[in-house]
């Protein structure tokens, strides 16, 4: 009988130990899910890839502006060329409109994708279409190519390439990456919400019930032991 009582006590101890270990595992898994969810729940004001896109748009404006200033300085002084290209603007002989085109791209894209945070490509499609059409007409009509200067070829080509790089970067990098991050947030949120359903709760006594040994078997074992001695 004493052995039967000891076995029952051991079963109870094992039952409570298993229940405590499962509860500890459940709390650890829940804390791990919360730790995974925390970086995504604190949503940044703007994503890293979108910030990189806005930085490239700023580079577009500064680079085209720098090339235009160099062109003004090469052609006989900045003050004189500013007067001839801005005040006495001529579509056939001025680079000022290419710089204004870069300003147009910068303001439109920064307002749309940095301030308003639009998640669609239609804004940059408009800016790229306007830039491409304007530069094609500029190259066909302009008389600057007759002069044979390097800036007559450089400014239109650089503006055209930068506009299309911006389109490619937004459509193939920014929007897909942000969509992937958003789906990841939803996935982790769903896992966190359903975590109590995945891990079992406190276990009942019946799940670890072990029947006591019969008195006859224990007496037989005691008799066998006494005969050996």
C-alpha cells in the first residue's frame, strides 16, 4: 500500500511539473510573438525605401541644377547668361526650361510620395510622360545642337535617364517592398491574435491520471521479496 501511495504522489508531482512547464512555454512563445510584432507595430512615418526614393529625387534636382550652373559659367559668365536665358527666355536657345522641368519633378514627387504618401504609380507616370515628351520636343526644335556644345546633349540625356530611373525605382522597389512589409505586419498580427488557440491551457487532472496499483500485485511483490531474503 505504501508503494501505491508513493506512486500516486509521484504522478501528482509529475502532473504539476508538466503543467508548469507548459505554462512557462506558453508565456515564452507569447512574449516572442510580442517581440516580433513590436518593430512593425511602431509604424515609421516613412519607410526606408521611400526615403531613399525621395533622396534620389532630390539628387535629380541638384544634379540638373549643377549642370545648368556649369553651363551658364562656361558660356561667358553666370550673370550675363542668366539674363539671356531667364529674362530673355527663348525655347530654342535656353536650358532654363530643363531646370524648371527638374523642379517640377521634384515638387510633384515629394508632395505625392513624401507628404501625401500615395501608394500608386500614376503620379510618377505623369511626371515621366511630361518629361519625356518635353525633352523629345526640345531636342527636335532646339537650335542648341547646331552649336555642338557638350551641354546641348548632356542636359536632355541626363534629365531623361534620371526621370526613368525614378519610375523604375518606385515601381519595382518602393511599392513592392512596402506591400511586403504590410503583409508581414498582418501575418504577425494574426499569429499573435490566435496564439491562445494554438497553445493548450492548464491541464486537467484526468489528462495525467494513472490508476493505482492493485493491492494483490503489491502483496505478491512483497512476498516475492521476502522469499528471496
